[in-house]
């Protein structure tokens, strides 16, 4: 059987803060294949850094096991794990040239100068910094320094590359650039990578798979597409892409879909998501009870008030023109707030405050979860 690059089994970390017990990481299971880039996404304090620190060996788990390339490393010291770590504060040695910064790890590993030189040159080329080896960190831009930090790690040819918010000190434009750069390098080297970020667009664009964490637990693991289009919990739906979540009364049920009552209107049908693959629709949802409709701001059309099947009557609370889009805040007849993001085109009508409008939700991009 092919060995996974990394396997976490029931990994748990409990911190004792005075009398308070914090389950920072709670029975996390994860298998990462060779060459995969897996991003960790979740709110502050959900356990992302602690998970990475345990994989690196800076922190020992309270329970569970960590296997790297088929070997149990749960209690192996940091320096025996062959792991590269890039932090948010990537602190290069300021008094050393770029060359010596990148060569540092190889030297401390006892490699000979003749072997080191070509490796350092190659690593710098890979991050697009050829011919900078004689400069000092202070003579580089923020993005260039971050790339040196990356070169310093990949030159060691680690089994695993761990990155904890590596771009959060860079400005917005540079972040966008660096995320594609990192992804390119990671793919080219085929290196397995765990990448922690707060930024969901970073997580969505870079990842082969995303781990969404909440309060120390894994909420969902999936490809960016799965996470976005098939959230398994209201937390994931809300956290990724800021979906609208509206409670509606169920009018009827079928195996695959739910028809719900529209407040002050007709009815709306969309697919029923089943968080647990073994649960039947009838167990999760009940006619006459609520289900949570999940609809993304970009899957809503805003039009002139009219009646008709599937139309949600609404009132405009605010509309903001942001150039490419109009961002609407709207109120349904049950006082639920809806956010809609409508692409702007010349000549289109923009509805102002207190206007009565009709909303239509794209059925293909709407779904119900248990409320
Ligand atoms: N050394 C420690 N001692 C006690 N509690 C800790 C320690 N390290 C982390 N924690 C707690 O464990 C929880 C998870 O922390 P962690 O740093 O893993 O979160 P995070 O997801 O990386 O958050 P952020 O996005 O803010 O970086 C938090 O409640 C934190 O306060
Ligand atoms: Mg953190």
C-alpha cells in the first residue's frame, strides 16, 4: 500500500491554563497524500497553529498519533522529523547575506561548501531571486524576504512543508502574487504542504483540499469546490463565502429536495443536503418544521416587485455601488436579512432604500441544511 505523507489519528491537545482546561485540538483525523497542499481554515483560536506545531514536533499531543511517511513520529523530536516550517514572522538573519541565510541549515547539518553552493543557487532560482545572494535582508522588499524564507526551507528538501499564515505581513497585492508563486513552487517540487490561513480566498485558491476547523474540531474536509458548494454544516456555509442562511418552513419533502414556504409568497424548491451520508431526508427534516436555506450573495437576482412562483418579496435596506457589483442588504417578509451581490451592467436599475423588490434564488446554487 502507498504510504500517506501524513496521517493524524485522533490527535488531541489539551492545555491547562490555571484552572481552565482548553481542548485546543480535539480528536482530529486527517490523511494527507504525497504532494498535496492542504489548507487549514477557521476562526481565531480554533486550533490551527497548535495542530501544525504538533505535526512539527514543537508540541506533543495529549492523545492520538502522528505518522509521517508511514513512520510513527508522535514523540519524535523536532530535528528528527525533516520538516520545514515557515512562520508569519519569518525573521531572516539580518547580519547574514541572502546566500548565508539560505545556506544556514545545510551548514548546520554539516554539508560541505562545494555541495551547498549549487543547492542554494538552485533554491534561489526557484523562488525567482537569482543574483541576489550577496544582498542583505534589509536590501530586499517584504515579498523578496518572504521568498528567501521559503528558499531557506525548501533547500533542506523537507518531507513536509508547514506554513502558518506566511503571507499575513505582506500587502494585499503582494499576497495575491505570492500565493500563486508558492503554489507553483510547491507543485513543481511535489512537496507535501500544510498551509494555515485566515483568508478564505487564499484557502480556496491554493488548496487541493481544505480542512475547516471550529473549536478544535474538524468541521469538514474537502476540495475547495466541495466545501463551497456542499457545506456539511451551517458553520461551514457561513464561514466560507458568507452564505445567507434563512430559516424557512418546510412545505413538502422528497428524497433529494425540499420545498419550503416563502414568507409572504409562494414556495421554493432546492436540494436537501445530508450532513451524514447515512441519514435519510425524512430523519433530518420534517414537514411543518424549519430548514435552513443556504444561498450565496452572488446566486440572487434582484428585480422589480412582481408576483410569481419562487419569488421572494423583499424590501431594500441599503444598496451600495462598488464598481463591478451592487451590494444589496434586503429584508424578507419574515424579517430575515439577505445579502445579494449583483454584477453591475450599464443601464441596469439600481434599487434604493425602502424599494419593494423581488428576489429570485438560483436553485442550482441553493440548498437546505437541517436548521
Ligand atoms: N501554550 C498554550 N497554553 C495554553 N493555551 C494555549 C497555548 N497555545 C494555544 N492555546 C490555546 O489553544 C487554542 C488554540 O490556539 P491556536 O493558536 O492553535 O489557534 P489558531 O487557530 O492558530 O488561532 P489564530 O488564527 O488566532 O492564530 C486557543 O484557545 C489558545 O488560547
Ligand atoms: Mg494561529
